[in-house]
C-alpha cells in the first residue's frame, strides 16, 4: 500500500499527543499492515491561557479532533482516555481502547524530594482539581497552584524555581522520556487516578467502525476496556466532568473486576470513598456488567453525599 492510501490519524500538536498517537499508529501498522500518517490539529484548549476549570474541563481538547472526524478530513483520532467526556458523541464511537499503561500520578520535585519530605508551604503545581483535592487531604500544609501547559512547560517551572514540584500522569512522563524527573509516585492507596488514566482511546465515525476501519479493533484491549468502563460510569453517574475532583480505579484479574472510587472536596477536608467488586467475563457482552458495577458504586456514594461534594466543587469553579 502506498503512502497515498495511508490512514489519517488526527492528533493534537503537543509532544505528548503526537508521541501517544505515534505509539498507536505503529501498533496498528505492526498488527494489521495498514500504514498510518499523523494529521496535526490545533484545539482551542491548546491556544487559550484559561485554566481547565474555566473551560469546562479537559473535553475542550477533544472537540477540534471530533469536528475533523465528523467532517471526514481524518479517519480516526487518538485521545488520552482521561480527557474524553463520558457522554457519547453523536456519530462517533470508541473503536479501540489500548492496553493501559501505568495509571498512577507522579511527583516531580526540586532536589529529588519525595512528597512527604516537601517542606510546609511548598508550592505544588497541577491543573487537576482531583489531584489538588486528594493531595490536600494528605498534606493541607502545602500550597497548590493551578497551572497550564505541556509536560515540558510544567517541569520547567520546577527547574526555574517558580514551583517546588508539579504532579503529572506517570504514563505520560514515560511516553515523552521524562521519567527521570519523577521523585515520587502515588499509588492508588494514596491517590486514585482519573477515570481512564493511562489508557489511550481510538475514536472514529460510527458507521466506519465495522466496515473499512474494522482493523482498529486490533489495538483494543478487552481487560482495559472493562476496567475503564466501570471507572467512567462512576464519573457519568455522578454527573461530573473530566476536571471534577473524582478519582476511580478498577483492576481486572482472574475474572474479577475490582473498583475503587473517591470524591474529595477541593480543600481535602471532606471525602466519600467506596469499593466494590464483581465476577465479570472479559467479553464485549460483559461491558454492561462493568457499567453496572460502576453505577451501583456511584449510587451508594451519592447516598453518602458524594453528589453534594461534586456540586460544591463545580460551584466553586464557577465562582472563580
């Protein structure tokens, strides 16, 4: 097949996005023989200087890619799954969810400091209310600073002394070759990741998923799809956006799906946490069982006041 017949993969222009898209492109070619070319697209989220909470969440990064998909100028797009809104997009479908990489969050601090070793009053940069909320619950004596920019820009704020540390997704740092900057890693017992964190989503037009783009299923990972379906259902049931202070993490092993979730107030003083599990077969038909598990856990958390914490966080963002 010549380059003229190559599939067109739409991606944001950042180093992180193109690296992630390149990984998926190579996997598709290796498994199916279909050549893939990257089409660089700029989203509003990439050019505005507003904070994510002011933009209505990280969904702002995917809209430009979705517009190009619907217009037919690209064949499919790759997103960080944690950035995708949980509501389905009309005319589009997730054709594949890749095998998840390390889902944890990572601290990159000056002088090689671990989180517990940071001095009181240290300035920690992150654009995620979820991270702020859970970190504040652990260390209310630190100062959490909202920041924007790609991984290199954020790490530069530590190198320059503007910040004492930043918190980023570990998987992303690995992908862009900056894992050497990591000074501490937060396991799920300390901080639950964003729903879908560590996985990549391949999105295309619905009518093409089962026809000329059916080969995209070659990079789908059934166990990961089960886990992230449960996680994202928690987020959807709470009616919380991608930037809400909600963490969720599911693991699938030996036929059992285990799900943990947490909703934490942005100052870290209140939280509702839950855990559940179920026997689930790793088949497409079992996605309903995974969603049911997430829905049931979310509803039990709502009964304990999780929806109020989400609403309060949203009201605080709107006031800011």
